[in-house]
C-alpha cells in the first residue's frame, strides 16, 4: 500500500485480491490450512485500519491521539530491507524503511504487527534493535516506529545497552562447544541460561518438551519449588524415557561439535575482514561487478545480469555453480541483497535476487559472495526435536531407532498382491525379487544392502512400480538430487507418474515436466494445490526437501531412501515421520555420511541409520553384480567383501541365453571379452530399399540416397544388445552408440527407446567416453564391390576409428560385415590383431542366432 501510494478502499481491496492470487501466497495458504475465502475475510478486516493509517500518517489528515506518534511518512526507502551489522553481531530484516516529514526528513524503521496493541517488550526490543543497526549504517536514527495498524508508537534508544547485553549472553550460550566427560564418550550437561519462571508462558511455549528434556537431563533438581517448570517438566516429558533423552543430548552435542568444526572453514567472516579483491583471490567471490542490461521481474524476484567493471577474468573459473546461494554487497554495505545464481558465462553472471539492487545504488560497483546458510544445522536440530514430540509417528520412530525394537513382518503376502507383480518381478534376479517381496511384507522397516553394481536402482524401480500398481503411496528420497533423479528417470521410462519436489534449477532437465513448479503452475487456489499434491502416488524429494508443507498434510504408505548409508542419522528422519514404514537402501562398506569433526566422528556421528538398524533379520543382501569384470571383482572381494560379491552377468539371463549363446560374450565381465566383434555377414539385402510394414516407418525421413548409409540389420542387433545390457543391470546412460553416418545415427535413435542411451557420430564423441561403446559400422557391400578411393571414406579414416575404439571404458562392441570391413585398411589392421575367440559370426542357426527373430523383435518395438 505504501509502495504503491494507495489511499482508497477499492485500490487496497484490489491489491488484496492480487496478493492472495499469487502463486507464493497460494502455497503459503496451503501450508497454513487456509482457504482464499478465509484469508480474504481476515484481510478485509484490516482495510479500514489501513485507510485510517494512511490518512493519519501519510496524508497527515486528522489527529492521531495523545498517546500516538505525531508525524507523517513522506517516502518509502525500502521494504523488508536486509541489514547485516557485524559490529553489533546482528542480522535483521526491516519491514519498512521510512522517511518522516516533520522530523527534518529523518529515516526510521517501521515494524508492522497485525495483532492487538500490546507494545510488549519483545516488540519494542525488536524495533530498538533496528534503530541500532540503522545508526551503525550511518543514518541519524533516534527512534523507531511500531505499527499495530490501529495505532503507531515511537520508541527511543534508552534500551540499547540492555539489548546489547542480552544479545551477548545469547551468543555466549549458542556458540559454546559441547564438553565431554572425562570418564567416557558422554556429553556433559550443556550450560544453558537460567529458565524463566512464568507458568502461562512456559505452558504454551512450543519448545516446552525440548526445554524440559534438557532440565530432566541436568538441572531439574536445582530449580526452586516455586518455579512452574519443576512441575510442568515431569508431565510434559512423561512420554520420554531416560534412553530417549540421552539420545537427544548425545546427538545435539554431535551436531554442535560438527557446527563448531565447520565454522573454522567458513568464509563468512571474510565478508567483513577482507577486501573484495582478497576474497576473490581466495575463491568464491566476484568483485567489482556492474549491472548490464535491464532488470527483469521473475515472479517476486529480480533477474540481474552483471559483468566485470574492469579486467577480463573468466567468471566460470571462480568456483561458482548454478543454483548456489549468494549475497550481493557494495563497498559501503554488506548483504544488500540475497539470491541464487541463475546462469554463468565466461564474461557475465545472471542472478535471481530478492530486490532490485540498482534502485538505491545507481552506478554502483557490486561484489558477489557465496554464502553458506545454516539450513542443515537447523534442519537436523529440528528433526531431533520432532523425534521427541508426543505424537504417534515420533513414538514409533523412537521405539525403532532409539530402543532398537525388533521389526516385524507379515508371514505371507496375499495372492492379490503377488498376481500383479509377476511381470514386474520377472526381469529381476532371485536376490532382487526377494528384496522386493520382503519390503512388501515389512510392517515397520526393511533394509536392502546393495553391493557395487548389483542393481539397487533396478530393485527400487521394480518395488515402486509394484507399489503403485497396488495403489500405495510412496516417498522416494535420498541425500542428493542426483540420486533421487536417477530413480525417477527410470520410473518415468517405465511410465510411472510422480511429482518431483525441489528447485527447478537443481533437478534433472528431463524431469522438468514432473517438477512442482511446472505441475502447480495452473493452481489458483489452495484446494487445487491440495488436489494436485494428493493425486500423485509417488513423490520424489531429497531428505532436506522433506520439510515441504506437503509432508505435513499427507501420510504415505512407504518411504524409500536410496543411498541411505551416506545420510546423517538425524537428516533422514524428516521423511520418515510421514510414512507408515520405510525401506533403506545402501552399502555400509561404501562412503559414510560426511563428518568434518574428528571428535564427532569418534563419538558416532558417522553412523548412518542403515548401520544402526542393520541385522540379518531385517536385511537382504544383493551380491550379483553386473558392472565389473572378474579381475576387479576379485580385488573388491579381497579388499572389502570377503568373497561375497559375485559376477552375475550370465546368472541373471541364463534362461534367456540358453538358446542364444551368441549373447554371452556381450554380457561377460571377463577381461577376455572386453572387446567383442559381431560379424553380421553380408547384410547387403533389399530391406533398406523395399522395407515392409513397421520397418518402413523406421526409415521415414531418410531419403533413398541416404538409405545406402543405413543398415536395418545392424539396427536390429543393436536393439537386442542394448535391451539385454540394460536388463542385465548396465546403466543406460553408461551405454554409447557410435555410427559413421548421420543417416544411421538417425535410424538408431528411433530404434533405441532408452532416453539416456546416447547415439552420435564419431566426431560428436570426441573427448567423451562411456562404459560400453557399440560401434555400428553400417556399410555392407557385395563381394564384387570396388571403389578406387576407399581411404577417403569415413570407414577408411584411421583417426576416426581410433576415436571410436578409445571411447569405451569397460567394453567395446563392434557390429559390422567383416568381409566389407576388411576392404578398409584401418579395419583390416584392427581385425588382424583381434583374437578369433572375440569374433562372433551372426549366422542363422549358429549359437542360437536367428535373423528372423531379431527382425521380428525390431518390428514389435516399432509398433
């Protein structure tokens, strides 16, 4: 209202409608369990008071009354102004920064309150802190304004000293490093401020359980009998055992130890201890930047593009990443604005900021610094506090996690569950199938220990797909965005619908259509938003993202945590609160949660929830791997797995390969079969010239001239090989297909349905690599074929063949007509050094190979 200088009821009501229709407001209302109608009704009650305020304190019309502030606002300098004052050790965000007419145009902070006019010590103290901060910025501020809409009060600086003392006392307690008893690995009771003695305030306090839990641990017996907490503490913690409170104290100590260690590496102090140029040399700062181009509004944010004011430093070499949280400062003021990095080029950076930094800083030079939020610390401490709540979900998790109550399982799954699961379970090996079935029978939780390359993701995808068929709701979560997206991409390929929560800048580009931002863009009311959220059986998010409001409104049937051995024990709690049971997947022998503090690690902070709950009764081990060759597997077994890790390439598809032994070398993980040559023989037949049925559709868009540079027979073989590799557990993004001709590349892209399998020419693969490379040579000519200048053909280019061959990290499969290829000297040289055992001839009736079967499979895939 003040910013737009609105004075009429109609203008203010129009603004109210605009505000409650914004996307961010709709999400806020959903979180608050409020409808637009309820919100509108509440806001309309304030409209007359706002009009009265504008008349009295902006227009100067009327008498404010004897006890109210006498003065008028002539200008608005800023709204929600962000101020950091390192000298005072305080950060703040002022509601409105005003300029007053009758007080020699002084600048004063105005704090807005919508409740009753209490003028409480907390409210007055807040305004006083703002006056202190603005004074340190060089403003001549003698007082601040506290607005309750119905009245406006003015408060001076007589409380500055007391507030500074209180601030220092608070800082003293929250920065203390937890002490450990000399007699063992147990934390000493934390030294906390003296608790207040106020019955009504304590009984309504949201932190009562935590406060009294710490008192129960140490200090309750020292309270005066008159202190109401001495009675309240026993009642409000009656649901907690001594073991529960010990867990709370222990993990609070661990988190604070880790925070103290991390603060030693924090660059936050550099903001006020170093010049921008010094910070840039240390990394994580772009100094001396100027705004170029126009400021663009993006929702409630402002897009700024900045470039260096001098010099030509490559901005991409300064250590910044897209999506990173940053603060923007000037030479005179820290943290003028905050936001994230939208894009970085060699010469410019685009920022998404919470305000227009040019509005009050014309022709200024800006400095951009990365800034580490305390999100993880607050998130983990909140999770720990929620675990102590007197709720059914918290009580269940306390029994399972703290008390280690034994998990239970139902004895047998009904046929109504197993019947729809047959087709989903069929591609899995026995261990994977058992893991899925055990997860379904679990009443509380279940663990899947997946050794390297054993198909953990394939097992998760099958489990989720089956759960969805059964109508059950699922949370898919992990510590990182990439781990969540890895599962969701495979679910999307299987046709499973889901909602991906999280910032669009952090999720995989292929999941954009499934993102919250995209799916909720058309929601105009909280009810529509709720309907959209509730319509998705599968929701994917990181553990940190599980703080989303959706999880306070829904209870899911199951929560699946991938890579759970890499997540801190308390970090994984948040998604578990809103699920009836959970499945943890991981490998305790691989990377544990990241802990910087050596002492915290010694005291058990690196123990994941998986490691805490792991026991033979609740864990299935996947040990058939499809990634490494036998030599590497032997090393892994000697080093870590004690012979448990098995090569499962043939075991998985034994039934399928019983009649198609030509495929065995392709799936073999032995070093001897790292290179495989599939000799198709003379495929120079008429299928490319006169294709029938569905195969004709495969060649649509390819001219008759270009069809001389395509080979449907090789395409059919590649379709079979790729399908089998993925089925055997090879990650589709680890497979690359190379063809010498663009026409064959276009054909193969139609044939290969897996989105993440990349098909390209040799040139496009320069400087790249893949675990498995399949090279389609394409050309097949009759025996009487002659060409005078074969060396000028692509197949005659030795350098291109060298590039193609050296793109493979683990397996190289070349498919082509050997007789034709021998006409080209590079291939002839290659074939001369290849062992005959590495060449498989694809001929009808040999090793179970049938061209008709291969071509029929291709036709079916095209339908």
